[in-house]
C-alpha cells in the first residue's frame, strides 16, 4: 500500500532527510521519500502495518520539526 502526505510547514531540508532515513528503518516500510521542495511524503509499506507506521512516522516528523502539520494528499 502506498500513501501520500503533505508536510505543511516543512522548513529544513536536512531535517527532511533525517526524517526520511528514520521512517525507512521502521518495520514494514518498503520505501519512504520526503521531497523538501514539494513538501510531499510518500510511504509504501505493508497493508496490515500501515496505521502503526503512519503513527510512528508522525512522531519522527514532530521530533525534528514540531510545527509541521501532516495532511493526507
């Protein structure tokens, strides 16, 4: 399953790279990309773990940029 999100308020390219690297390491994630210029995040992961992965990804994003608002694209 693939899901796309918009990261509203993303201000740091280096932080986006760190977020991406951390999300890729989550169990069940096949691929994860964060495009700083378009502020889009795409996560491809196992269907049965997707909710858990999204919850973990949100925590990772908030750790690096607390002001970012995650919206479904």
